[in-house]
C-alpha cells in the first residue's frame, strides 16, 4: 500500500540537530528522507525511527540531489541543515575552505530550491526552512572562512522567501545563537552548566513550528538562544 504521509526532506542529518529534526518530523506524521554523507549513521537511524529513508548524498552534488528527488518524490517540507564550517582569520584559511563552505551552505540551498520548489508552487503549499547561526549576521574575525557563506545563505533564503511566499511556499531562516549540546561542544566547554547550551530537541521543535505556521502569520527570520545569552 502506498504511504500517504507527506514527505519531509532533511539535509545534514548528523548526531545532533539533524537527528533531532528527523525524530520531530517523524513524530509529526511525516515520512522523512534523511540526507548526509555518513551512510552508516543514516542506516542506524532508519532502523531506529519508523518511516525514515536513508539517503547517503553529498549536497554539493547537484546531479545526486536530483536523483534523490527522483527516487523519494517531491517533499512538502525541506529543511536545509547541512553545514560547512571553519575557524580561522582571513590570513589563516585557505581560499578553498570558503569555496567549499559556499557550496555546502549556499549553493546547495539554491539546488534544493530549484529541485523542490516547483512542485510546492504547483500544490500551492510547502515550506523550506534553513538552519543558520550568528555568523549569518556578523563576520567575526575567526570565522572568515564560514561567516560569508552563512550571510550569503541568509540573503539567498530571503530572496527565495520574497518570490515563493506570494505563491504559497513558506521560506524561513532560523538563527541559532547558541552552542548546540553535542558531545564535542560538551568536551570543549566542560566547565559550563547545562543551561549554557541549546538542545537539538529545542531547535527541532522551533523548525517544526516554522514549517507549520498558518499563512496569515509567517515568519522569515527567527532566532533562538538560551535565556542568559548576550545579544
């Protein structure tokens, strides 16, 4: 029997935010196509979470993305969570670092929109939600290889929102102004209390909310941060 649940496509399904997003959308009644390069992790998640589809894929490969859509079908919701990051000042990073991050963070968003938005327009509904961070708003010295790609990603998302919104497709950009509670961050900030971090589950809940806002109250730019975070 054909599965009639709507499809959510989520990129960047790692052990933190990506996995939490998959769980939230699966709990919300979606089939979830999980995209990441780590085939073993996706396979394990597919065994753990009913209704999920493991799709090993490099989001910078436009042809591979097109094949994914051909295989899994047109999604109702797209969450672009894949991220390329780097630390370093302008004189420490390699040019290739910024180029790679532009491909992951920004160009792959354009690829995803081209591949999925037309079907959403035809249906008159759908959502594309992008997970961003503070680097989308300011270029800190140590983020020269990363912040430009996130700022460009935010502006591209805004361009998409202005064009697709009047055609019934909601595009939203979520600024995550926090350290996400994942093992490497816990190790790096071992002296910090629990409430220093933002949980992947909380991020996933806000993404789900953005994807389901009523048409008379759409957000484009949203932010989440722990209650004591300075901003």
